[in-house]
């Protein structure tokens, strides 16, 4: 196997192991020894790719953005895209350990020596952009502030998935997200446009 391919495979193994440990134990509870044991790699191999536990955690935090397709591949921008994004994240939190670890680490960033707000800000910006497009096309009420809505949606989803984790191990998270949208949509969408949107995702 070529050297670069081996290095990429080792990095992926370390990320998968770190995701499993962070998802199970959180940032403070996890140790590099735990991650090494889970990954089955040497300390040298880990430090070749990641200089510290925090650097490894930040790499996993970025994993959450893998669920959102690149510009031009996300379909027609707008409100249904935002609904679909939240439902995709809900399903990913049930099925993908890297995404689960990523979100747990974001929530626990207060324990980092250098908390980074970028993940929250990036999602707010993504959602605001979609809502701006929806507003231009009459799908969001013109008097509403899309930045405020985006901030609310990111905060609401964060709280919703945390409650679902405690109550049902996120088994019913997609249904909870759909319920959120059933309450939110009438407050932001003109009545004549409501039937265009599917809270369960398209």
C-alpha cells in the first residue's frame, strides 16, 4: 500500500476511534490512552497526525459539516433545504459516530482551553443564506429578520437533540424535529405558502 494511502487510513482509524471515545466519555473524560487503545495504533502514529487531544477534537468538530453538500449540489436554495438539513442531521446523529462526537464536542467547548464559536457561526450563516433566498421568493414573511430566525433554529435544534439524547437516546429525534417545524413554519411562512413545506423532510 502506498505510503500516502497508509497514512490516510491511519488518520481515519484514529478519527473513528476518537469519535467512539469522545461520544462515550466526552472531551474531559477521554484520554489519549483511551483513544490509542481504541484505535490500536502507536503513540507516534497519533502524534504524526494530531499534536494534541484538542487538535483531534477540533478535527472531529469539522466532521458535522460533511452532511451538507458543496455549493451547487444542495438543490434549489430555500426553506425546505433548511428543513432537510435539520432532518439529515437528526438521522446522522443516530447513525454516524463521528457526527455524534462532533456535536457533543461542540456542546462541550466550554471545557476547551480555546473554545471556538465557528461551528455555530457557520451553521447560522448557512441557514441565514437559505432563509434570505426563501424570503426573496415569498416563502418567509418579509417583516422577519432571517439572522434572528437562523440563530433561533440553531439553538432550538441544539436543545432538542440534547433532550432527545437523554430521553430516548435520539431514537425519536427526526419526529421531534418534525414537531419543531410544525410549530415554527406557521410563524415564519405566509399562510398561502405553508402547504409547500414538509416538516419530515423531502
